[in-house]
C-alpha cells in the first residue's frame, strides 16, 4: 500500500520532472531497466532535437559498418495503483490514506466550482467528507458496496494514479452528498441551495443501467456466442459462416477495410454458409484479413478465393464516410461498428474485435453494440481478455452466453535479436516502430543496407493505401520483401509476415516514452506466422536491440489480463440533461467532465476520459452561434483537433456552419495549400520518370484525405448543410492516387526498381450505388412525380 501513496505522489509532479525520472519496474511488473546511450558533439545535439520532436524515440547516431550506435532514450514505467478487487482491506486503506491529499488539489476545487458549487462552500463540504471517510463511515461493509469502492481496483495501464483516483473520489463525493441519509449532516456545513445543486447534477449524470436504454434488444433474450483466442487461431471462422447462412444479418467491425472485405465477399459468394459443404475442391482465400482456418480438412473453408454463385448474398456496406448500396432491399449489411443500427432487427450479428470495448477513444461503440444490437444471435470475436467484462454486461441483460475458445494454429517463437545490424533484416520481416519519423528512416536505411524494398503501414495512412501497401508486401513478384509499420499492422490487414522485429519496446504517450503493455506486445508479435500462408510452421518475434529481448520474452510468457471496464461515451441526450443541471453557459469541457467525474455507473462501466480539450476549447469560441447539439456532433465527429496544420480549415468549417448553416467543400479548400499540393503532385506524376517526393508533401496529402473524410461524415448526417458530398467522391480518389505515388517517392528509386503497382485503385467487382447516386435518383423521381401531377391537372372531388 505504500506504493499506492508513492505512485500517487510521483504522478502529481510536473511533466518535466516525470520525464526526467526513471522508475524501476516493481517485482510484479516486467523487469526492464532503461538505459540511455549518449554521444557528444553537435551531431548529438542535432539528433537530440529530432528525437524530442518524435516522442523521444531512438535514432542512430553513428554508422559502424551496417550497425549503428543507437541512442536509446529513457523508457518510463507508468505509475499504477496496483490494487486488486479481491483485496477489500487494501482498497479501504488506500481510500482512507489518500483522501486528505486528494481534497487539497487545486484542480479539484476548480472543477467543483465549475460544476456549480459556490467557492465558499467547497472547503466545508470537503472537510466534512474527509472526516466521514477517516471515521470509516463510507467503508464499512454496506457502504463499501453502496459507494462501489472496488472501482479503485479497475484502473488501466494507461491511467495515471492521480487522475484515476480523482475520478473515483469525486464520484463517491457526489454519491455521498446526494444520499438522503446524509442530508442533515451536510446541510449543517453548506446551504440547502448548494446541496440541491449537487443533487441535481448527480441525478442528471447517473447511468446505473445503460442496458435499459436499448428497449428493442431487451424485448428478446438473445443468444451470445463469444469466439475468443489469440491472433492466428481461426476464431472468426464459424462466425462468418453463420453470417452467410443467416436470413438477415449484419457484420460490424473496427475498420472500413474489414467492412469492405465482408461486403465484397458476401456479394461474390466467397463466404461458405454454415451447414453447407462443398462437393468439389475449394480453394481457400489466402488474402483474407480475417482470422479463419485456411487449411481445415474437416470443413469447407470459410472464405474462398473464387466465388460460388450459389453462395452469393446481396449485402450493403455502411461506414462513416461512404455507403455502397447493392440492393435497397438487401437482407445483409456490413458496417463499421459506430454505424451499427440499434433499431433494425436481425437474425444474426457479428461484432468483431470485441476487446476494443475497453478502448478509451472508441470503446463506447462496442459497449453499445453488445448491449443494444437487436439480433436473435450475436457472435463476438476477439481476445480472451474481453470475456469477464462481457459476462458482467450480459448479467444485466439476462442473455444466454456461450464462450468458444481457440488456440493459435502455429506456435510463436522468440528469435535472436538483430543486434542493431540492419543487414540482418530478412525477406518476410515486419519491422515495427512507433513514430512516423522512425518508420521512414527505417525504410530508407533497410533499402540501402539490404537492397530489398520496403512497404510501409502506419495509422495515419488511409485504409485504401494501407491495403495497397499490404498487397505490395504479399505479392512475391513486387520486389517489396519487407514491411515497416506501426502497431497499425495488427488489425484489418492480411500480411505474410514471417518475423516481427520490434524497433523499440516503448511508445510515446503524449508525455513520455512508456513500455508497451502486455496486450499490445502480444497483439503485435502475434501477427507473425499466418497459418497456411508461409512455408514455416511457426511465427518468429524478436527485437532490434539485444537488451529489449528480455522484455519481449517475459511479455509473451505472461497471461492476458482481463479488461477492467466497458467504455461509455457522452450522448446528446445525456449532455442536454447535464447541461441543464450545470450553471448557465457551462462550456463543453465542463459538460464532458461531469460525465466522467460525477456519473454513477456500475464498476464494470466507465466514461471515456480521453481528452476532448482542444476540440471543446475551439467549439466554445462559437458557443453563442452553435447550439449544444451541434457542438456535441462536432466533438463526436472524426475531427483532427490535434493536427495544428488543420486548425485553419477547421475554424473555417465551423464558422461557415455557424454563420450560414451551410458549408461548401469547394469554397472550404479553394486557395489552400491542400489543393495546391494535390495539383503539384499530379503534375509531377505526369512529368517525372519515377516518383520523387518529400515527407512534408505526403503529410499534407494525408491530412487532406482526413479532412475530406470528415466532410463526408458530416454530409451523411446533415446533407443540407454539407451539400457537396459528390465533390468528395471526385477528390478522394485523386488524393489516394497522389498518396500512392508520393509514398513510393519518399525514398530514392531507379527506373529499374520502379513498379506501377496500384491494385487498390482497381474497379470494384461488385456493382453498387453510392448514397450520392440514391440522392440523385430520389431527386429525379420527385421531379417526375411533380411533372406527372402538373400534366394531370387539379383533382376534383
């Protein structure tokens, strides 16, 4: 318990102090002692600056043959509470020992004042609360359960102890103050009006039974089947076959790439329905991004390389940025999880990557899907870590749960470290780095050291480009024998990776460099050795630096840790309720903070504490012009608030909507460097003999693509205000072609090595109509009806 106090104290220090300190791993953590490699001279200083801009990641300082003297920055373990839900006495001790320090925080006093508690009443209220806690009145057996003190044990590796404890303490404070049994005691130190203010906010924010919000799903007792296992275990095999056999059904996944593959394969008859076995030989699809058994000898392959017309099913695709309508009456749908309908009724639903239910940014969509999808049978596919949290959610819904567990089809082994030698990179390797700068440095250096070409994959690349890079790597005739990427390689891509090489075991979290979590390490390493795709009978994982190998070995040997909680997100209805309970003109940050700090939920739920600061601050500048619902919609949209280069466009977009309630895409981008860059690259594509580009140009194209996706997202939800979605459909393919070209041009190429590989731009093999096509059709039909009525003349009784 002394560690909990130390962690709480160390976490409260300034960022600069935390980044200089090196915390040793505790005995129950991975044993890794960070080291720093230094060199002297101006060159060292120059690289120190570059490293700082890229999150402090290691970069080479001096070449020695094909090896490099590698300056490795300090990796700082994130302080954690290390409390167990089974240790009630330990939780109570932590609760009582730290309450005084928590009550004295300035940030707490400022937040309570923003929540409507008069400044003069804050200190007396907190003093009474502290005395009640220290007297044991909030931690005896009945109070322990009443105030759900076990929430202290549900922090995640991403939570700082001070921040997480603040959330739990504040929630307990409001639950205690709103309890009728404490009313007389509290009114002895603060006025009744202040207590009423506290109670109003508490009742506006409480959400003890989120499942009750999904009435359609509660009208039936659903059957939930969980398919869980590590990467390359075939866990989605039966779920996809069940979907292909369902009279009505939906697939919901985390990426457009996955939704697109399901959409295409169902329409082409490439997914074999459950209960149907092929009479002749069937060739499994080796290029599927789904975790299916491609070598099963007992059942038909779930996904075939060639379609069977007998299996073809009409399926529509719905993502945040595009709709592909094959048939308005189609009985199957494929969607990204945020676009999953809670009002439609399905016979079967497949929800992929269920472990993302705990993701602080997007987990709310999986929580909503598990609680609210209106399907008789629901298949959840993902990691074992999600089983306890799903069990807790379904205990409220009273649905039937069946868990099916799968083992990895090929073993995963540790290989020898590359020992800083880039010449040891081999064909089929995937080098994983955690900064865009390092990814491109590794690409250039590996190509120079080995003569092999490298494909690249990282999070900010659009899905179409990532898919194209994956195809380059998988194609044995493309000359792209190595792939360099971020942890984005872990989802939605089918990669023939023989060996995973970790360039680093640390990832920048916005403040300092943190060690990878057990889950992150396992997910990334598990991408090696896709079953049936390689001649080897196992996958390999290793590190670039020999001193990192012990970390990898211990991480892969550790069991998965259960997810602590399912993520909830503020909705428009909850935000309206809370806004009415807050002081007039409360800003967006305060409304979101009230969800996080005040709401009473069951311990297995929590609101996302992902920062909305930048977006909230920008939107509050337009508070007098934008309605609350509009501001919430902007915060829910995929807006790149943290990209400084996008802020001018974002301000222009918001101001145009606030002033005129309409935003034209052409006027939004005319005269900006985004269009100028696109035109310049297209001119170079026509005149240069081979691609030649710089990082800055590629970054501009990436941001342009993201902003076009944002406009499309907004246009689907408000086509009247965002009235030029057709222009997005014209510009996006142009940007994607330019990005393909620019991505090859980032490194030096010759005419002999240059290949024009643009397979992701090929025409779709499925005929469909876009949402724009349907809008045009409806307009034509409306004009025809109007003309018909005009020709018929007035109708007389």
